[in-house]
C-alpha cells in the first residue's frame, strides 16, 4: 500500500511538471469588436490539444457555427446582423466571452422641390429598425417596423438645408450619425408672384416686425410695401423686389433696434421708415415718406390732435407740430414726396392712429 502511494505521488508530480494536453484554456478573439451591420467578422481561437475535436461558436448561448477543428486552432467567418456575446465551446470547456457590438446602417436623402419655402422631405431607412431611437436635431423621428422613416424639414432658415440625424443606440449597438445637405434656389419675387417662396419671405418679414396684414402666398401691394421697408432699413436698392441681395440680408438679420427707450413713434428721415416702439423695442416697421424738400421737422413732439377719417386730403391724421402730421395717403413712394408730413400706407393709418393717438410721443431723426 505504501509502495502504491509512492508511485501515485510520482505520477502526479510528473504530470504537474509536464505540459498537459488539456491544461490550456480554449481562447477566442474577434477581428472587430464593433462591426457594421451585415459585414463579415472572423472569429479565431486556439484549442488545448492538436487532435481533431468539435468546436462550436455560440452567440448569447445559441450555436451559430460548428466544425471539427484540428491542429490546435480554428476560425469562423460570420456575417453579423445582430450584436451579441460570443463563446467558443469544446469538450475541454468554453472560452472567455467576446462581445461584438453592431453599427447600424443609416441611409437618408432629401426629396422635393429645391426652392426656398417649398416642401422638402427627409426619407431613409435604419437597418435594423431595433438599433435605437432616431433623432433629427432634437426631435424624435418615427421609424416603421422595417426601419423606414419620413420627416419634413424646414426650408425657411437659409439657402442651405442641413439635416443632422443620429441613432441613439439600443444595448449592443453603437451610435451613428448622418448629415444630409441641400442647396436651395432663391427665386426672384415681385408684384404678382405667388407660392411657397412668397410665404417664406413674408413669414421672415413678419418675424422681423415688418408691417403685414397676414402671412400668405400672395405678393400684393402690401407685401411690396413691406419689402420696400426692409430695403430702406438695410439700405438696399429700393426696388420692391426680392432678389439675391435681399435674400442674403434677410437670412442674417433680425428686427431693427430703436434709438431710445420707452413708448414712441420713431421717424427715420434718411431711411424713410416709421418704427412703432414699445418699451424700447421695435414692434412694427412701416414704409413711410417724409417731406420732399427735407422740411419734416427734427425733434421730439407729442400728438396734440387726431382726427378719425379725412382731414382735407389726409387720412386718419395725427398732428404733432402745427400742420405736420402722420397720416395715410394713397401714394407712398420709396423717396421723400410729401409737403412735410409723414405719409404711411392707407391700410395702416387707421390702426396706427388707434394704437397711438392723442399725447403719443413722436421722435423725428435725420
């Protein structure tokens, strides 16, 4: 018995000191830890013995590839359409897990008429649809079960449309981004023009406080007057048309600034415009025409008389000094043309008098 124990101990010592055929672990590695959807990834590994043996590749516990390997090594090529944790399994045991994440496919394009104000849609597809949430700017985009999406983009923010898409990844996926750009045509608009481009211009003029009765698709005389007012404020040629220079300035400007604080009517003789100012902010910009000879008096005045209706040839006048008044008149050209009063369009005169009237401050600047 003692002799048997000694022999057994010697055998154990020899086995412990010699390389064991089954002592080394099964190893596994992937050529890529992040793969694009539907790309092929190679998994390689080593075996604890060179003899032929069955090797299986499992993803999240499910066998996806099997083969008989020999020579102490194996390799599998797998086209990935889902992320997962991969393990190589042999009779000797399992390898350490290898996690491979997936980068989804994101395809997108802009479709529609490439003109400012017209409808442009962003269409595309996320593959797979379960890869995460799709976001356009800061807004979430609805994605169908097969990954398709469709979203409207604004064409009223500049001559170039830039849509920035992101996939906020679900577990196992990585974030992807895509930018789609489009240059828009800037059409020439004039009296009689009609369509979405006109509506876009009027919306921007409205936002910048230029006097308009409404934002619609028609370029009538009231739109013409608002365009003239904008051109005068920014010292552009007073054509009443929306051309390249008009578009360029319109994109990068905001409402004009008042020269003083408080509530008052500001007349700018050099630019031929009238500003309605509330609490030091311009709330309405009106096309105007002052004295042809430059005789409209400079200074600060108060409305001492107002008349509802006609006073001689003056419509809804607000007198601020002797016979000088702010009033409506059928003709308000882009240049100084009055006898000294401040002419404004007829359609604006009534509401202007009702908002201001007796006691209002009038400031006239050179």
